C-alpha cells in the first residue's frame, strides 16, 4: 500500500494504490469519506487508485470512560441523556439518573459526538433526542426545552439556533 497525504485548510487528501481486498477494508473503516476510484493502465495491468477527501475529519466516540471514585465506568452514548456545564465543570447525565464528571470541556465533547444524536442547545447543555421531554415556544423566538432526567430546570435555545433545533428534532 502506498500513501501520499497532504493537509489543506482542514481537509485531508490521501492517494492510495490498493488491491480490491484492501479497497474493501478501507471503505468499511472510513465510510464517511468521499471515494473516487479510477483505473489506470491497460487491460492486462489495472491499478485501482482511490482519493479520499474528508473535511473536518474527527473520530466520533461510541462510549466515554469516566471515573466515579476509584472506579472507571464505561458509558455508551445510547445511555447518555445530556451533558451539562455547572461551575465551570462538565457533567454527563444518564437516562437512569446517574451523573458523572467529564474531564473535557463541552466544546471538546461536542467535537466527538454524532450531530445526528446530540445537539448543542445552549452554552451549558448538549442534549440527546430522547432526553427532550417538552419544547415550548418562548419569548423573542427562543425555545424552552425541558429535559429528563431532571438535573437542570430548563434549557433556553436561542432564536439563532431555534430553527436548526427544530430541524434536528424532526420538524
């Protein structure tokens, strides 16, 4: 396998010469990349080439390994109701009501979460679809969101994010 990589303005470009088996494995490992296959050579010697382009490449987490006292607890993203910030610390709240301190900022957490599953509702909260219990129209085009389990009273989604939030919720 031969690779040449080049970084251009938050884009990663890679050109590889692969056989069909390697091409299949790569497409499974990198399903979100744009792939272009071109055949070079004559009929007797065909060399598959693939160009991968991925903007803002980031690894999405499926689970978080968190410390609870002297114990390490693995929490899958499907168990997470929301993340919230309180007194400059970030916490994770599970659907069964457990809270964990997360040693990352909400910005760092947001970078490694699936945008289809989680939404940055405010500067203090990143929520999951299933945690949203009620959405109320609020003043000035804002939205008031009630989450479950109830750790925080309510979340106000700004009018700038309100349309995006409604689309994310499926409107």
